[in-house]
């Protein structure tokens, strides 16, 4: 017991010294004056949903640049388009926040989301061809099938108030497996049990990361591993990584079989994301290792389905609560398809202008990734009066950038017409996929998937609200503080 007390005393002292050093470094920047750790105690036993309302009060008071102490760390929050632009356009400030993203590393390791420097640049260059428009077009067959499946599952709720989250996540995960990972649809049943476990483990892991981040005493990994929560977390990580290893192993065997086939038209075969990695490993030894493939597959399996599922959940909530906009989006589908039950093509998607506006307005109000952090390796000049010194952690806040009263009229209202083609705005007023060099590599795929699924739902379903409001919870990906309950009825 004495040893533990001594250890905590040392750690407490080191923490205080670091925080004071960071506070002195940011002296002169706007923000509330708070005593380290005492500020923490005010929120430690409150629900996580209180964080964003608290941040909003500081942003309203101090503006687009605000220094804030939280979870043992000093942050410089950027919440206006003008203040996020200098860092997002920079090719130097690409290092993700060491502190914030550290809790993801046991799971995602050093994949594209978390890597930086030359490794990130090389990986980004290697992976970009996997998102070529031709590959995206080839994914339409799978996406339309998944859209039909999700519509059938929604209608099977028979108008009963239902939390649709599991249905949505199952569909987006299945879409990633078949399109990006190349899992044949004939293997879908074999993978169903794995998928169900994967979905459940994702929930457990992201909740554990959130709890750990907001509880200082859980930050020391060696101690966290000894706790029951830590043991469960690392056990779940092992299970998730086992699933992705199975996906890679199965796809590699299929890839090699196809590669050796004399009848296959290799020249014109479009490769899924995972095939690009496997081919790179085989044809260019050293370009990417097996471990590198695993960390990229773990990253894209998670990001590729969870962020899209979050956006679709938000879309169904907003459409259910805004019947006029829902009907207008449905009417557009009728104009395109009439009574024809045919599946949509990429040409059809390009005609869905209003649905495109709806999706963008959903992402404005509820960006799937509401906070992005960067560690500054050199000074960052915001304007003539404000320079953030090297060594600071900067928090880019899409959630609040999208609610800037200076750039958005009545920002809390759901108004898809904001995105009518031709309307000009600050180029960094809308950043749901980040922006600049570190923008989301899969954003075109995500938009295509959301549009395809919402098109299918609107053609056959009418949404009625049960949940009429919620607070967001600051997890890795945006979540609501309660289940979003919706009634799904057949559209006559």
C-alpha cells in the first residue's frame, strides 16, 4: 500500500509539473483560468454527455481559439473555420495527438489513422489507388444488395419503436467486408457469427477507451492491464485482431488461387482494398509487411463501418423528425425510379441532388468524428495576433466549426438547402471528413454508401420519430447518450 501511495505521489507530481509547463507555454492565449486536477474533479462523476455543453460555453466566451485543461492535458481548441484552416492546410502539422490517440494504439497500432511522418506519407501513397473511382463503381453491386437487406430488416420491425443501431452496423460492416476486404458474398453466412461478435466487441472497446480517457487513474497502462476493465479491453482487442487476421488469411488464399488461374482476365479485374495490400506485399517485398497489412485492415474495418453507421443513424433520426424534408427526399427517388424496383446505378446516384444535400446537412450537424487532435512539432501561426507554440496539443472541433453562427444561419436547424449547388461558403466551414493532406481517404466511398442505403430506405420506408432529441457522447466516433428509437412503416 505504501509503495502504491509513493508511486501515485510521484506520478501526481510529474503530472502537475507537466501541466504547469504547458499552461505557461500557452500563457497569453484566451481561455479560462483553472487549477489543474481541481477542474477535473468537477466533472469526474458526471455523465460524459455534459462535455459538449461545457465546451460550448467556453467557445461562446473566448472565441475560435481557447486554451482548456482536461484529462491531465492542456489543449488549444480551434472552433472557427478561420482558426482551423492554418493547421488543416499544412503539410507539416500532420502528427495526430500523442496523448488522445494513445488509447487506440493497442488495437489499431500504427495504421493510416495513427501513423505520421514518412510512414504516413508512404502508406497514404500506397493506399490511395485502392480508392480509385473504378473500384468504387465496382462496389455498387454489393452496396445495392446491402441496401436491399437493410430495408428488409427495417420493414421487419413492423412499425414498432426500435433502436436501429445494430441493423445499421451489421449492414455497413457487411458492406466493408464484401467491397474493401473482398469477402465473397457466398461466404457471408460463415462470417455472420464473426461479424456479430465484432460488432459487440467494437461497442465494448470504444466505451472502454472513452471511460479510460476521462478517468486519469486509468491512464497508466501497466496498472490498467491489472484491472478487470483493462483485462476485458485487451481480451476484446485480441478477438478483433483475430477476426481481421482470418479475413486477411482467407482473402490471401483466394487471391493466390485467382492469381494462378489461367482463365481469369487479370488485366481488367478490379482489385478490392485488401487485394491491393496483398499484391503489394507479394510483388514488392518490403513495401508493406504482414503486420502492416493487419494494422491497415484493423483501421479500415473499424473506420469504414463505424463512422458510416454513425452518420446513417443520425440521418434516420433527422429525417424522422423532419417529415417535410423526408418527403422531399422520397419524392426525388420517385422522380428518378418511378414504380420501377430496379437497383440504382452510379448515374442514378449523381442525379440525387437533394439527397446529397440531406447527407451533407446530416454530417454538418453530426460529424462522425467530432474532434480531431494534432501534436504540434513546430509553432502554428493562426493569424497576426495568435501563434500556438510547438509542443502543444491542438483540438480541431468539426462539431463546433459546423455550428459557427458567423458562417451558418440558425446553425442548430436542419436545413438541407444550405448545400444547394452554387452557394458559396468558407472552404473550411464544412469539414466532416477533415481537410487538407490528412483528409479521409475513404470519403467518396462513404458518401456513395450512405446515398445508396438512404435511397433504398426512402423508396420503401416512412420514418416516424420516437426519440426527438439527444446529447452527443464524446467517444472515438460520435454517439448519442441514449438509444435513438424510430418507427419504420412501409411507404404506400
